[in-house]
């Protein structure tokens, strides 16, 4: 009986750890998540906001470009060679995730400056009429958890 309980606890704990890697509810399974860190007070994975916008919106249809509004939150793993992989997202826009087609763009075309370690970059895009604003977030318990991080050198 003790062995059964031990195995059950290990299975539940493993499932909890695996699930906590995804920050947002819409999760993707094809990223290498063996080891990565969350950004904290500064950006470790660096890329200009305009490059992010250009790559992410590249495959938007004209109709989508003209009508999208809302917020798109992305958890992107950035590897040591600058490649990236969309790990999870939360789509609070008026366009379905299927129509946005951002997973292939992020995984295949988004190239970051080479980071000093594998990180999970948290990016939020705000769509309002013809304006798109990018925010980056880090996690630091001393600062109260999630907070915006800003890197003036890449803007």
C-alpha cells in the first residue's frame, strides 16, 4: 500500500511540474523544455519590438490586420543559438488562434540575439486599431512577482 501511494505521489508531482512549465493556457508540446530560466529584472533574450511585430504579424491576412484588437500573451523559449519556440500563449484578441498562425512564424522565423542562457521570454502584444504595442515581463519574487521589464537598447 505504501508503495502504491509513493508511486501515485510521484506521478502527480511529475504531472504538476510538467504543467507548470506552461505559463499560459494554450500550450504547445514541441519545444525543448529540458532546462530554461524565466527572465527576471532585465531582458536576457534580446530582440527589437518591431522585429517581433513584423514576424508575428507576417502571415496575418489583410482582414486580420485591419480588424484585430485585444491582447496576445506569449511564452517563447529562446535557445542559445537565437532560435525560438512558442511554448504557450493566451489569446485575448477578437481573432481565433488558428487564424493568427503565429506558431510557425515564431518557431521558424523569429531570430533573437544570442542569449547568455536558455530563457523563457514573456511577451505581450496589445492590438488597438492600427497600433501594436509590445511589453516584456519578468518574474522576481522580491519585486512582487510578475513585472514589466524594459530594455532601452533594443527599442
